[in-house]
C-alpha cells in the first residue's frame, strides 16, 4: 500500500527482487529516503574482509570453487559462502571473525542497494546483456555491477576477465583498486592465464589445464578467476590442484 510512505523513515531495506518501479519504492525515492538491500546492513557490521563475486555468468560456480579452495586452509579461520548463493549475508554477519574468509556472491539487484560495499578482493567473471527488464538499459545494468568496485582503493584488488574489452574499459573507469586480469586467450605476466596446457599466476605455473574436472571454456574462465583469489589468499598450489580435480560443478548449473 502506498500510504506506507506517509510515515517518516530513515531508510528502506528492499528485497532485491522488488523493482524500483514499485509504487512504494518510487515514493521513497521521491522523499529522498535511502534504499538499501540486506547485504549493505551485513557488510557494514562484518569484521572480516569481503571477497565479492559478480558477473553475468559463472558467479555461483566461481564462488563455490573459491569457497572450496579457502576452506581447505582451516588455520586461517572459517570460510563462509554467502549472498546470492543461497545463504543471506545478514544471517552470518555477526558470527564472522576478523580472521575468517567471507566469499560473497552478489547479483546486480543486490548491488544496487549497497552504496558503501568495499570488498578486499572483487571478482567480475564477465558481462553480457542481462536483466534489462529490471534495469531499464544495458548501461544501467553495467553500472549496477560496477557498484562492487566503486569504493575500492589502492589496497584492494579487482580480478576481471580481460578477454572482454568492454569489461576492461568499465573496470578502468570505475575503480582505484589494483588490477589483476585473467585471460584464457592471452598469456599475462601480471595476471592469471593459460599457456602450453598450464595455468599461470603472474608467470608461475600453478596447475595443468587437464587438472580441471569440469569441462568447457566458461568453466576454465571461472577457474582462472578462482585461482587468482586463492593465490592472493596464500592457498598452496597443491590445494588448488586438489580442488580443481575434485570440483564436479554446482547443482542446477
């Protein structure tokens, strides 16, 4: 009911699925009331650095692989996989300790309501035309995705798919973070890439492409992104290879 906004509110916490064309949401916007999602509340109280993953395709798979790689190293605290993957961020926000790993899958719907999100490591798997009925235009959709990296500074890192020129341009335009590209087409000295059947991280061979259990070029890209996060987080090559060999994919993907 539209009369809900007749009362003064400091903030509106919106379910990501509710569009901004909703009459109550429109009234909130007109009144200048900030509209956030529960992710914003959760990240504002979490004590651990966030590893945020977004993209048009591969988010859930990449989040799951990163979780498996980090979860092998229990000496560095617990590992949480939350967000769009199925566990609400607010459900675990107060349980997270500073030494823990928080791997958070984030949709464009969620990111639109996260004005202060600042991941230590951000991952953008790829960007294709999607959800235009919700966002209204391709430009709006891209801008929503860029919310993940807008608040990052030079102490943070953004991992992105360099094989997509439009994504590389967007990343360069929207962040001050350190850039760590990945590519399955070009060998990168300062990124993660493939050469002669091996996966390299900054020039160091990490694993064989044949170590990857699940096939497909899109899954290779997901693995390159995940390996980038794992190497930045101090995970050993042995652990990375073990996960690559045993990861059988995500249900319904």
